[in-house]
C-alpha cells in the first residue's frame, strides 16, 4: 500500500470514529437548539407547553427572534391545520399550534424556505394500527415486543419506563401529524374490553393525549357472548345492543376522547354479523349508533375472502359494493391499498372511488410483512405515492385514489387513513434504521396526500443522518457523498425489491412455512391448506405459461374497474407490464414490448433486482466516512442479508418456473447459486436467524 492510500485510509478511519455514536432511538428528532427564541403565547395548556418546549430545545432560526403562537379562528384553516410564517404560527386549535411548531422546526433543520402559507391536513384522522397482542407479541412485528403490552405474567402492570416510552412515541407521531393509535391487534383478544384492560388503556391515553393522539381499540364482534355472558352477539338483538351501549358508556367515562372501534369481522375466522345472517352494514351500524353520541367512529375492515374462492382479489368488491349507501355516516370502510394483501406491487383496490355513498379510508402497511420484514431496506413511500396517484376514473380523469378518500370528490363526514405500524421495543423502534423512514413517510403522506416520495426522503435523510456537529463534515461534502447517493438508493429500493421477488405482476409467491411470508416459495402448496394461502393459486405456472387470468375469460375481476381501466387491463396490448401477470395468464414465449419473450424478461428482471441490491451495498459502503459507526455497521449488515435474500429469490423462482418453461436461463445472466431441491426443502425461516 503506497503512502497516499495509507493517508486516505487513516483520514477515513479518523473521520468515521470521530462522528457521534447513535443508536437510532431519537429517530428524526435529533436536532438541538443553536439559538434563543422569545415565544409569545397567551394560552396555557399541556399541549402548548409541549410546543414551547420543542421550540426552546430545537430552535435553529435567527438567534433572539420573537415567535407568536396565536389561536385565532380562520375559515381557511381546516381542523388542526395552521398558518405558518417566519414570525407567527396561527391555528384554530392548540394541536394546530403544535403541528405548526413541528413544521417550522423541520423547515429550519432541512434548510427549506419558510413561506407565509396555510397547511391543512388531507385526512382528519391519521391513524397507526398496532397489531400488538396482550401477551406482548406483535403480529407481523419485526422490531421486538409491544411498547404497550407486557408478557401475560406481568398482566396489565404499568412502569415509569412504559410512560417514558409512550411519551417518546407520542412525540414522534405528533411531529409528523399522526393523531390516532389503535393499540391492539385486529385479531383482538376477548380480554380487550374487560375493565382491568381498559384501565391500562386509560393510562396510555393520558400520556398520548397532550400530543393529540386519540386511542382506538380493535374488538371482537362476539364480545357480548365472550365476556358479557349473553347467548348471542346478533347485532339486531336488543340485549346485545344494550350490552354494547353499556360497555361504550364505560369506556367514554374513563377515556372521554376515545376515538372508536376498529373491527375485523367475518374474515380469516374472526366472528361477525354474517354469523347471524346479518350484513356488514347491520353490524357496523349497530356499533356506529352506540359510539355516535360521544363523537366516536367505526372503522370496518373490508379485508374479506372466502375459502376456495374463484378469485380472492374480487371478494371485497363483491361483498361491499351492494351495501354502498347503507352505512351510517360515522362508519368508515377501511380498505387495503390492493385487492389481495399488502403485496410488493398491486393495482389499487377497485372499491376506491366505486363506493360513492360510503366513507372509505385507505389502509397501508408500514411494517414489511411481504417486503423482507425489517431485514431489507425498502422505502415504501414510492409504492404509496403510486397508489394514491392512481386514477380510478370514477368521476372522470383525475379521480385519484387520494381524491376519492379525502373528501374532495365525495361527501364524507369523516376522512381517515391508517397505517399498520412497524414499531416495537427495539432500541431503534423499527428493527432497521431505514424502516424508520416508512413510519415518517406515512405520517407525512397522511397529512399531505399530494407530497412526493422524493420530498419526504430528502427531509428524512437530513433530519436523521445530517451531522449534528458541523465540524464532523463539510455540508457540501455530506450532500454530495451521502445525501444524494443514499436518497437515490432509497428511491430505487422498492422497484429493486419487486424486481428480485415478484416482477411483472406476480404476487403472493412467498415461503409459507410457519406463516412468516419471508423469502421465495413459488412451490408452496402443502396438502390440507386452503388454496388461497398457497403460491400456486396466484402464479398458476404450468407448461402453457404463467399468471392469473382476471379477464372476462378468467375470473372476471377486471370488470370491477371503471373504464377506461377495465378495457386497458383486459387488453393484453394495453395492460401495463407491471401488472401483466396480475391480469393475464400468458405463454412463456409471449413477446414483450422490448422484444424479449416473457421467460427471458423474467430472468433478466430477477437478475436486475439482484444487481441493484449489490449496488446498494457499494453506495452504503462509500458513505461510511459521513456516518456514525453504530448505524453504519448495522445497516451494512442488513444490506448483506438483503443481497443474499435477493439471490435466494432469484434462484428459487427461476429454477422453479424453469421446470414449466423448459427454456434455458439466458447465458449472459449470472448462474443460480442455490439448488432448487435445497431451497424447496429448507425452512426459509432459517434465513432469519
């Protein structure tokens, strides 16, 4: 090694180790004050006290500046929105002031211009759904145990450490505009509505309340029979209605600002009104009536599908469209972004825009159930942006999913959006430092459904990784060598994951062993399992071709989309290639637009995904001089795992599908590393160890 290389190496090492060690627990809230500010505010409350404290701790504006916090009614400001200028934050509510403070501080820290402008939220209720269980486990959680619930031997105990963590959680949510939390799993425990459990919910709500976070609960529809001692849970039974009224009164007595209930009914074995030959509307409306006097809402999930149905993707539309207009105005139908189940890429659920007389709210998944858990770096805002900007055409051109759900096109008494949380007891909250970006992005998109994924990632990287001490790095160097390349990595990460896992409209071909949904598993089709939980149900690979036929000649699900989408998806010549195998079963030698046959295109796309992830490793390694040691090495390790995962996906899928295509893998593509026999017989959860 020559002297120049030795010198460069020593500089790199010294620079890296001089950076402040960070464990990620502070999330995007790392900023410290660089100046003093005089705050003028006549009001006094716990929420306004938080706003003042945030300004004092994190002010990076002009030293000695004066800032007016003004609660003054304005018709132009909606809900908890606010008007922001360099010297004043005006809002209709105290929460509006708090949100304005966070917006001002964010702009100071990211170097954005502070304009005289009104900021109104796109959705009134911006909610995290926690799939946390009372035993402390988290369904589809990849960041440790629940922040709310302990192991059952500890019961419903509450510690000072709990309260500190809940406060940190509330602060993080408020900083990005999230104002609600469903505290437990949609597959709810029957104990959720017991008095002892509700006392703990009260304690949680007391910590969250000053930050504007309403608490909600998922509850079993059969609670009257399970814990109420009734013989039935029929929603039209007078005793059942009385039981719910009494229980709701009890809840609001101890939690006056309780938000309402989230219900998973007649889905995957959960009880519901159909058990009593009633409709979803019957069940939802009964609950809506009992919470209405208190201002509560009912979020009724549309995630339903029958065993051995012809097409699982069509079930929600078939079941809910006939009920449009029959729901109370405080019922919101909660619909997953796609018609199957949080897949890496799906067309939007056709219920969006189609239900014109019923409030509908999107449900997004922040936790990466089908996207590599917290092992893989996948920035989800690109996928959500694609979803929200999808045109439903229900009210003509420009009827995007965003506009059909935020009250712009259809009258909705309440508007809402939900995200399935990725939060746990891990020190960095999310299991992967970059998974924090998806929590952040959800909040930003819930507040502004027109914001771009690129804008969000620029904010998040600056807030989360910019050097705290300016002596650590020149700002121009950090921007060129860290911000720009890592931003591009994140923006490309979702497409790369689709490429190496399920490209061209393939979906739900995961390893199903132990129900982990982790790793490739196109062969997954064990005896005795319901068919719509197998991979073969979706890819339908055989010697004639591959893909799920949802055209008029197949399941007919394409008819659920409004024109011109229906015709566009139906016609093989106009169907977007990203959805090709979602809507069509095609021969292996089908000619793609680029001239390749389908089999070759699959091979090249899988290979491209692997190469992209390997490039991510190089980008991250080059960024080492601009990073603290702990987070650098933890992310580096995750990227190595992701590169191995991508190889497994590529090898497993191509070798499996090759059995049907009977064609060679193009010779200019790197050869498979693993054997199909090994992959198909190995419990893929081993890869998580």
